[in-house]
C-alpha cells in the first residue's frame, strides 16, 4: 500500500488497527491497546458492540438510503427520542459535527429574518474554541493553526475570552444574532465553563433576544455523566449541535432546537443528502437504546469518579510530569509539565491510546462502557509511564 496517495493532512502514528472489541483495539500482530481516545469521543459503546453490530447488519439487508424526499420512520423515531431527552422541539440530521454547527449558524440568521431583524447575523464566539473544519466553522473557532492559509475568513464572528461574561456583554450589538459556546472546550484543553457562566449567557441571550447555541459535539450524549453537558450547568440553550457519539462510529450529526429558534427553517432552507438516512438512523436508535437505558449514566458517574480520583493521585505523585486533572465525567484531561505529545506517545507505546489537546493537555476519552478493570489497567500504564519519564528527566538533569 502507498500512503502517498492520501493527502498528508494528518500527523498519523505508525499504528494500524485491524479489529476492535469493547475498549480495545488490535493491530495485525495481535497486540492490544486500551482505547482511551475512542476515535476522539466517538466510540461511546466501544468497538464491535453486539447491539450495534446486529442492528447495522439487519438494516443493511433492508434499506440503506432513500433520500429525504420521503418519510423515514427511523429518523422520526430518533428525533422523538432526542427531543424527549432534551429541551428541544425538533431535530435536523446531517453527517458530522461541523455540519451540525453550520446548521445552527444558518438557523440563527434565519431566525432573525423570520422575526423581522435581517440585520442580525453576527455571532459571539469564544477564544480557543473548536467548531469544525468548514470555512464557517474554522472561522467561528478561530484558532491560528486551523485558519492559517484559509483567509479571508467568513465574516460575522466576534471573539471574546472563554468564561468572561462581561466580555460577551460588551460584544453584543445591534447586529448580534447568537452566542456560540462549548460547555466544555475539548480541543481547547478540556476547559470546563466556570460556575454561573452559562446561566449568565442564557440571561444575556434572553435580554437581547438572541439565540444561545451550545456546541456539544464532543461533550454531549452521556460523555460527562449526564445525557447532555448543559445539565451540569442548569442553563438551557435554544440550539445544540451534536455528533460523534450519536452514531457510535457511524457518521451522524444532529442539530436540536426549540420551535422558536427553528421558525425560519422552512421547506427548502436547508438540506443534507445523506443526513438521516435509514442506515444511519437505525444505528443512532441502537446507540440510544443503550445510552438512555435505566442506570447507564449512573454507571458513568461511578466510573468517572474512580478514574478522576485515581488520576488525581497520579498528578500528586508525579508533579514533574503532570500539573492537574480537569474535566467532567469521562471527558477528562491531564495538563502536563512536559510536552503533551511526548506523554501521549509514551502512553501509546505502553498500550494506552489517548489524544493531545490545547493548553498542553492529554485527553482521556474512553468508551462509556468501561469498568473498574479497564480503569485499573489505564492507571497502571499512566503510573508506569510517568515514573519512567520522571527517572529519565531526573537523570538528564
């Protein structure tokens, strides 16, 4: 095989996996790796989950795609279940998180057209945010490493520091249509919204008749121990963007909204060729069968407390390697004293897959089905790796 035929847009490791089972991935030589990356918060039920495997095989024998020119019963069922589990009144299905955010941005503009305020199109966004890789969503995120070379950026975004309510207030003007924020900045370093911040944004949105949009592409769908991360903050948005975990590995995106926020989204205003097709909707419903089952989020809260406490002990033991553990539920980050890429690479060599993030953080995004045995294994790998790195750094000094 010739990797040169693939555009070189990824800094790939040398690993190549041939199969997965539960929380583990296996290479061609049979070596197993404990997957605490989960395809970057995607494989919420791990690999080859029996219910998902059965569902996708069964649906593949029936119908893959028929387009949104027709009613799709599975789509209506998935929408009903997501609406019932959330603040929303309706859903739009697409294929990715970036598309879900794009839908939210279009919705914000269309809402103000519908209420007679077409001059309102600007969106207040946060520093160190990440909302996707389309031109509009990289413009919304604004990180230099993502936007360099793609200028001029899409106009309409006013950037303020994350967690600063007064900065948001100052940025709101007569052209403002919405506020877009991640309850937990994942790519930005697992930075959790400070207490009261999202409630204050809700009050600002109400005061100025603008929409409050939450990007929960990574934090939603039980990742934090609640069905949606906004439940931790007691702040309800008008629109929420979802993806990643919704398909458990199958590409599904979704934009949930109140009827008020979506009033401008009439026939012909938005579409997605593949979004909401029967195959994807069967998988999405199968994922919700597990995520919404009685006791599932309680189990996440239990395992996340164990993992967080154990990571806290690791941080105290190796202050020359780690600074702090941060995050909620099973969306956790280790801020490093050394290079996060060095730690991530060493963990991989020892059999634990993680992901780097901003603010020199290593992200831990395990499948939501992990138990105490996987936690013990992960902690053992992290402990041994940090000890080895400490010895190396002490020796070099």
